[in-house]
């Protein structure tokens, strides 16, 4: 839980290239933490690119990134996310390397995917 008085300004960035602008907006607006989650059609590589842009825009503020479990696909009228635990774990490691300090998951993320991401991040820090 954040201490009283901290400000989290949550921005859906949409696509690489726009995140620096939104990240800078968040910083200017007084955010203590800068982050992003869902982006329709963003690949896991896109989230890593976004992360680097956010870290650069955030200065010393912590950055949180919560990627979808890959780009969504529609099958039989259902939205499906196909990222594997291995892919999400590799993405979490790459996010950490960009300077992201809080990593989660958004649409399509399952407990199994989050567990794989957690193991990967803990292995880097060990
Ligand atoms: Zn989402």
C-alpha cells in the first residue's frame, strides 16, 4: 500500500512512441509512480520498448508495467491470449533490465503466467 499523499496517475499509452509523452505528462502532473498496462495489439516486445521509454521519462520515479499475455486473438468469438509462461517470464526479465521496478500482468494473465514471471524476476535478483 502506498503511503498517504502519494499519487499514481495511470495512463493507457496505446502504442510505442506515445508513451514518452504520457510518461512525461504523468511526471509533470506529480505522479510518484509511472506505469502502463493494457494495450490492444501490443506484442510482448512492444511492452519492453514501452518500458524503456517510460523509465527514461520517469526520471527517478519507479515504473510499473503490466503487459497483457501477448497480443489478443479472437477465436470463436472469444478473446484469447496465447503467451506461454516461458514467454512471460522472458518478458519480465527484459522489463526488469530496462529499469522497471514493479511488474504485473493485465488481460489474459493467469496465476501460472504470474508465477513464471515472479520466478524469473527473483532469479535475476538472486
Ligand atoms: Zn488489460
